[in-house]
C-alpha cells in the first residue's frame, strides 16, 4: 500500500509523542489529500513518523493516530490490525465482567482502545456503533460484518455523530426500535432512531456504582437535569425515601415515569416527585436535601437563553449549597472536553473559598472500567465530577 507522506506542524509532533492522538487543522495538515484514507505525518527526525487515519472533512480533527510507523507502510494491512484491536478491546471487557452487573457497557471506547473516533456500546441485544469521524464510513460494512459474526444473535445500529451529518441511526439488520435493559438490577426503556440519544448514558454506569455509598446514606435527594432518571431510580434503589427529579423537558420526565413503571418495587414506601421547570426556578423554592446531584448539559437552555454549564457553576453551586442539609452532599458533574479536569476542580475549590461555603471535596469522579482514559489525551477525559460534603451531621 502506497501511503503519501506530509510534514507535520512541530506542535502536532510534540503532542503525538506525548500520547495525544489527534492532528488538528493547520497550514501543514491542510495539505493532506482528502481522497486518501491514510497519510503518514513526518517530522525532522527518523523516529517522527506517524501513520494517521485521514479525515480532512472534519472541522477540527483532520487526522487521528493509528500508530507510530517505522517506514514499512507498503506492508500495512489495516483490516488485520483493526481486527486485532477489536478483539483486544472485547477481551478486556470480558475480563472486567461488566455484563454480570449490567446489560449496558462499552465494547470499544475510541481513542482509549486505540481505534480512534469509533465507540461501540452493547445494550442488551443491541450493539450500537457511534462514529465521530467520516473515515469510518468507508469501513462500516467491514466493522459491522465482524460483529455480526462475533454476536450472531444481536441487532446492530450505526450512528454518525459528526456535526455535519444526520444524527439518525441506521438500522443494520432489523433491530427493534425499543428495548428494555437492566443496569444494577434496574430496568430502563431505550429507544433507537427517534432522538440523538436513546435513554441512558452508559459512560455514567460505572460512576453510578461508585457513588452508591452516598445514595445509601441519604434519605432525600434532588436530581437536577435528570434526563430519563437513571440517577433517580438508582437513588430509590439504594435507600433514598424521597427523590425529586428536575428537568425542563416534559418528554424526558414522561420517559422517567415509564422507567418507574418498569420498576414498581422501587416506589414501595417511597416517594418520587417530578418537576418540569428550570433548575434555577426549582432551587429558589425547594426544601432542603441530604443529597443534590447535578449533571448539566454542556450548553443548557432555561427556555429563554442558552447557558454554558461551566460559566453557571459558581452561581448554581451557591444555590445548591443553600438547599443542602448539614452533613449532606452535592455530586456535581461536568461533561465536556473543552474544559480540563484541572480547570473544573480549580473552579470548584475557588468558588467554595470565595463564597465561604462549608464544603470539602470528598471524592473526585472520572470515567472508568469499560470507559478507560488515555494518558496524554485530555479531551478523552471529558466526564469529570466531584462529591462535596457539607460540614455538620444530618
């Protein structure tokens, strides 16, 4: 295979050598031939030679690292290497025994599993492929055929999640549009092909298990930006006797009610209250809570304007603090690759100090288990959180 070579920007070379797998658009990468699936990026030294997956149509990430090259590109067999990496990613999940606790887990987590730009979730009988690079469109049939042979009794969906493409899911082999799965013994209704998302965030699953101790020590909990209610149901299962779910979307709150109907035992002797309103309005008039969980979208609408979650955190953290009982906890997440973990934690500490809140960081939260993090790839560490504990006792 003849693969064209191009000099890379010195900054790109430095990042690649540190473990960062992306080459972004600049005057060097702008010269990549868009008709080529692969390019080799080079530096001035012999060991600065990188085999890249070419995606020149992407607005920012025009190439992704496949591996360091030793100049043997003429012998390169991409599909052979791809199969080896897929098998390795799948075998890791089998070792972690994810499926013993939940039906939903990642079989492949993109760059962290060294198959950049492609994520694959197993959701009960459904396997969902999520592509963040148009490169994978050319190998879609190869990848899906591999999984049809590997999991012959499963249904497949393919979703392109690049900004300039449709967000609809492609049904590969007659997959059902709705299914129910279980996570830690709780059933959830999933829907495919109707929305950008399908009803549960699998990258949060391992974190839910980690924070179960905080839920079991709480009696009254508020779940802000609740979506379809995974944390609300998990709180009820782990001992909370009263849970309030807050979201602007009546559609998602109705979906939450469906999930509750799938799990009638969760409400035995317990109370769940839904609030179709903005988080700001809810916090102005609500009671106090032992636990407040917030997972704002990176850009959230309050019905009148769009706010960036990071910019709103200092004000909203103070509002939550005022509604937190002594000894209570705030579990706060930020889900975006544009704000680093260090910047998020620094903001939390600064806000606590400046507003003299009696809070301390009890635990930092991050992706784990089936969602590994790649060292040197800060954008891959997109999901960060903290558990904050208030002084005093319940």
